[in-house]
């Protein structure tokens, strides 16, 4: 039993995203780092699992023994959904292979990111002020499709949908997230991302207070305030922010993670906590970064605020 096993409540595990090693959108970031390095570093740092990344095999018969050889589990994986424009049937066809893999790997949740209604071309390269915003009149129908999709995901793959609020997407602000989650059915779960909340201009604790019973997956991301200010005042793009280092791992930025520990303990959260930071591995060496993040989360759950 490791230190984090002692500190975390039962049914809560700590994972790390492969984004610290390689970026799935900005493919030049970490393109030379093999998957084996990512898995070895994650296991050596003490993590229980990893999320799916672009370099991972998409066959359970290959992926399962690979992760097992490092003592790691698969926490979840991102699906780029288009329910803002597509019907539920079309989306079920699009997700089939991915959801089947997650089910075969014994995952309990699937991360859903809404990529429809984004600026044409390269949406993460446009200024952040150019984000496309869903009309309020369309919210109810969108929420209905999300609910039906979540129901079918559970019925057909035994997976809970974890909706990822995200910069530059349909649900960026607190009001937009609330506009969706005030309308969706209980089948639709919420992914709480600490970094995306802060970067969108609100305290993530508001999501805990309002939708704590919906939260079924958590991304632990930190923010470098000076870089965020550069991005916002300069109206830079999301990808420009990533390249400049706006995101970092817990303990390196301005985000307070102690409310996460209180939420996990007080409200009985049972699921994955995932350390995540889209960074340039040439600037922020991944092995050192994720090891620091692991120790920081140990300090958080040990109630050592000055550590």
C-alpha cells in the first residue's frame, strides 16, 4: 500500500493524463516520447492509472496487458462528440469503437467533449474571443440529446457520461454549464476540471456547490496566472496558451486543491482524480512534473496546506 492509498478514501484513485508527455492536438509537443516512457514514469511516480492518449493502442487485447505490466489501469478516455449538431443515433455510431474499448478495459465513465459548433478551420488556433456560443433557445434540445445519449451509453456499454466543460467549446462559463445541467436528466454526469474553470473566470467550487451530485470524474489542472493574463489581454488562442504554458500540474500554479479533498471526503465521491496538464515536455520535463504533482496531492489529502 502506497502513501496515496492511505490518504484517499475507498473507491477513489489517482491517475495522470498522458498530455504531460505528448499532446494529441499539437502533435509536435512530445512526438519523440514513446508511450513506454509515459507509462513507466506514471507508475514510478505512484499513480494508479492513466487516461487514454493518442499513442495508445486501441485494441483491448494489446492495451490491457501493456498497462498491467506497469501496474496501471485505464481511467477513461475522451470522445469528441457532436451532439450540438448531430442526432443521438449518429453519435452512437461515432462512439461505438471508443466506447467498446473503454468497456472492455473496465472503465466506468467516458469523457465527452463537445466539438461541434466550433469556429471553422482550426478552432483552437483562433482568438479566444471568437468562440462560437450556443443560442439559449437551442439549449433545451441539446440537453435532451445529451440525456438520451447518456442513457444509451449506459445501456449499451455500461459507461457513465462525464461531460467536460472546456474553453472554446459549448460549455465554457459557469452560466453555460448551468444552462445545460439545469436541463439534462440525472443520467448525464459532469467532469469537473479545475483548470478550465479558473481559466474561464470562475471558482470551480461553484460547480461542487451546484452540481456536486453530478460530478463523476475530476481533472486536476493548475493555471499559471501570468500566462493566463497574457492569453486573455492579448486575445490569444487556446493553442497559443498551451504553448506558452498556461496549464500546469497541481502545485505549480494558482489553483487551490484543498476544496477537492473536502468534496471527495464530505460528499462521498467515488471515482478517478486525474492529474492533467497540456504542457511542452521540452520545457516542463514530464517525469519531474507529474512526480511533483503526485506529492502535492498527497499533501492536499494529508491536510498540509503549507507543504
